[in-house]
């Protein structure tokens, strides 16, 4: 197969050597020129150019002037305009001259690759309506990602990406799926920067721009919804991502009406020990340790880390709810517990609030790491979603919820955190007491690549317990996972492409909170 040939014209072409090398390593052939005249000459003398990257602000013959001349002789040649200028009139003139796409400087390699895939594979990408619809929205999503989004706008972008993931599940176009995956990677890179810049302020000095988070979820979204004349069941599915909720939603819709699809942001670490204890305590982990020292265990201490959720919930109810309510709490970690939920579901109808914590999805993600057969069954996000639906549809839990719907109840479906498929290994060195989690570490004298992490050198800044005086927390960004240098290659192969949690990503932090009522 012949190499794709790119003509790149930019008067600062020397500054683009890293991007050009990136493309050449991926088997693209790049012809680099520094001005519009040379670009026109190459177009005239080279017959097999596949795409042109054109700097808009070149001296002499400008990018727009060069574009017009290229289109006169090669009207169907794809041209991507690269510009520092986001002025509306410049974009309108470029679009009117039939550019194929445009990029705003500085361009990163992934943006270039996304654009090339979209252009080169265009015939395949538009073979189905879903693909062409996504192609039309691709640029808007990319612009949104890079436009300085706020808390709510990030949720909207994440939901858009999920929407296209679900639509493309049914598509046969692998190229479009690859482009969407790359766009989600780009989104997670920008989201990680967003969290890195704001998280400590959210925790230490919350304001109107701070999202609802784990430690105030019950106070803001659960207790206000309790009704005097109707029982409420709060179902917390550990590790439930927003895309998994969307794949389950049609099943719920048979028996329940979705009243509101809401969300909250998980605290860091996005792990059960921290986020779920925080939900039920209505406190950040450092405050739990302070007020209930016998109920909190640090990572390096022996024992179950979520054994007092029921007690923490009861304490929060006493503090926050200013009237007596009947509360029940059930945790399902095995088939016998699930059978008890099924058997007792009618008894829960006599309570004001029943909290059911269901650990199946969490167990599924961990089992997938350990069992080869599950790695095959849940090889990617699409398969992971499918397996989640298959389990839920045939579960004792779903049988119990159908019974509850028939009796009439309010159902709140949520989670404590999500999970991300990890791909990029990041080396960490620590002492023996450093935690083993792949997406966050807490320890003394940690050595790590600062580019891959959000570091919290003083745990109290993030209201986290300090196991030792010199403890530091680090959280993996994007799809990174932490590995020690010892036996690195073995563990890299073992954990790459597995679903993990504890760090910073759209999938882990933005959590569904769904309000449903019986039909």
C-alpha cells in the first residue's frame, strides 16, 4: 500500500519537526515547504499528494491566497488550514474557499492524526448515517473540548461522547470508532488539566462553580428527595460508569419513568475506600478520620476499609435530616446477599430510605484483570457495556427492582466512582508502605513522572488523611497506570488494557445520579 503523501506549508516549518517526525513514524510521507509559492509548485509537479496542511499567516503569498490557487487547479484536493487566528471572518473566508478542515495553533500530533483519519478514510466513514452524523459533529466537539469548559459543560461533552460511543457500537466502521476513541483521549487530556487546576480549590474553598461531590451528595441530592408518602430506594452500583447507565436505561424504562438524569463529581482518589465512605459520611476522608477515628483505616492498615458505611450513614442522617426517618442499609457482595435483597424487597417498602450497595460491577472489573475468559468477554468498552447489561438483565437485583416498581417507589440509581481502561504505563518508585493501587499512590519519598500525575504533597489540601508525616498522594491522569520498575515488562503486559480506578478521567470522576419513579 502506498504511503499517504502530505504537503505541509508553513513559514515556521522548523518548529514543526516533532509533528512531522510523529507522522513519518506512522508511515506518512511529508513534503515540507516554507511558503505559498513552493506549495503551489509542489502541487503542480507532484501528482499524488493526498492532503495539504496550509499555514494561514505565511508572509508573501498568504495561506488564503495559496488556497485559492490550489483549488483552481486541484479543486478536489483536501486542504487543512492551520491558523493562529480564530477571527470569524478568516474562518468564513477559509470555509467559503472549501477547506476540508482547520486547526488552531499550536496543533498537537493527535489532532493532526484525527484530521488525517477523517479525511483519508472519508469514503468509509460516511458509509453509514451514524458515521456521517458523527463526522459533522466531530469538529464541534473538538472545539468544545478546547474552549475552556466549566463543570457542567464538561458533563455535556462527556455525554455527547458517550452518545456517539453507543451509536457507533452498532457501526461496522472501525475507522470512525478509532477517531472517537482518539477524541475521548483528547477530551481526557484537557479534563485532567481542568481537574488539576481546580480540584484543591473545590475542596478547600468551594464556591458557586464547585460541583456537587461525593461528600455532599446525600445532603444535596438524596435527602431533599425523600417523600412522606412514598418509599425511596437508593441503589449504588459500585463502579457504574455513565455509559453503563445508558446501556441499562432501556431496561429500567420498562418499569420506571426517568424523572431526572443528573450527576456528581467523585472526590479523589476515585476509589471505593475514599469516595463511598465520603458519600455515606457526608464528609471528606480527613474529617471522617478526625470525627470517627475508629471507623477509618488508611491504605497501609489491615482490615476492611468500608466496614462502617451503615454507621456513617446513620450519623449523617442524624446530622442532616431534621425529622425521624426509617433507614435501612444493605450491602450485596455475593449471591446469598443478592437473594436476601430479592426476598426482602417488600420489607424495604416500609422504610423511608433503603440504601442498597451492589458490588457486582466492581467485582467484574477486578475479575476481568484476573481471569483470561473475562478479558475475552470484556475486551473493550463496547464488550464491557454489553457484559454489564447481560448481567443486570438476568440478575436477582433486577427481579427485586421490578417487584419494587409494581408496589410503587422512588428509585435513585447512582455510583461511587467510575473506571477507565488503562493503556499508558508510568513508572513509580516508593517504599514498602506505598499503596498498591494502579491509579493512585500514597507514600513517602515517591519518585514519579510529574507529567502523568496530579500531585498533592500536603494531603490536608485535598482533605485526605496523612498516614505518615511525609506522605504524598499522586493521582494518575488520563489513561496512565502506575508500575514499579521491578518486573516491569510482566506487569505492563498484565495490566495494560484493564479497567482501573482511583485517578482522573471523565469516566472515573463524572458519575450518574438518576431519579426514577414507578410507572
